[in-house]
C-alpha cells in the first residue's frame, strides 16, 4: 500500500526481468501502519493525496484513481494487506507477487480499500487461492507473527523507507540506490 512502491513497479519489473537468472529476490514487508479501525485524519489524507500528486509529477506514467478518497473511508492501516501477501505466499510462493499487484491495482486503480478484509478476500478469490484457508490465515496469530518479524528484520537492516533494495552477498548487505525511471541504473549496482 506504499504509493512510492506502486510508482516503482514498472521499473522494478524491468530490473527483475534483467536479473532473473542472476539474483534471488525476497520481499520483506515493512508494515508501515499497524491495525486501526479509526478513519484516517484529514491531515493524513491530504498528505497522502499530495504524495500521489508529487509521484505523478516525478513519474508521469503512474496512475491513481482519486475516487478512492470519496468512495472509501480511508484508514491508516496497512497490516491487513501485508498479512494478505503472507497468506498468499504460504499457499504458493508464486502468489506473492500476484497478491501484491492485486492489492496495488485494487487500491490505486479501482479505488477499493485494501485495509478491508472483504477487499483482500475478493483479491484472493480472483487469484484462485483457497478462500477458506485464506480467511483463517488472515486472522491467525502465526501470520501476524511472521509480519511482525519481517518488520523487525527490516528495521534491523536499517530499512526505513519503501521501496528499498538491499543486496545480500553472504553476510554483507549493500543498499541499492533507486531511480524510479531508470532500471539500468539499478541493475549496474547489482551486476556491474
């Protein structure tokens, strides 16, 4: 649910394609905003909408459906979407990226709220996941613990912004600088 991650998707897809046989990609969920049923404060709504506009100025092909702000009751709660990614990956690792894109598409293009379980369940159903298992896992302590451990790991790696890229070679971590419009800039840092 990070709008900068959404803006990075096209370039990231090119990077992954170029490195397909060279690098193993592991996603790490950053969490961003814990569970909350409280409506997003007006100031936060304006801040996020402002980010969307800044992104579109910097990365012109990024699309957002601003109807989200009038057709949904936004909440500052990204943990449900993070748990949905974990649930999808547990059923089959191939579903991890599909769930991430499904969440982004529903949020940014279809003006749906992926802080809501029903939206996440619809995405899972459209992907062909075992819905009953998905529903149970989405509320499970085990999946929540996995999320909390990923957030803790990201912080221990000094990852404080999303998206972030970190190259691990044995026990050495190297932060990769991101250019939202230039996949080659990123690739050259990984495979010189």
